[in-house]
């Protein structure tokens, strides 16, 4: 009987705090998406802007890609 009461109390505490866990998981997903975006930008910088004699700025490169 005491075990069942402890179980229901712990279940209530967990269900009460599910919103906090959900918020943490959402932030974790957003961080992962931002890390993927950063990786893509780093990849762009490494391949498209690595030439030393290139006088095109990153902004001009992005504008050219956007207009294509």
C-alpha cells in the first residue's frame, strides 16, 4: 500500500514537470539545427572562399547564389 502511494506521488511529480522536459528537448533540437547551419557555413567558407587571390567578399558570393 505504501509503495503504491509512493508510486502515485512520483508519477504526479513527473507529470507535473513534463513541460520543463519538453522545453529542454526543444532547446536541444534548436541547438542541433544551429550547429548544422554553422557547419554548412564553415563548409561554404572552406570551399568557396578559400582561394587567396579571390577578391569577392562573402556577401557578394551569397548574393550571387541568391540571384542564380
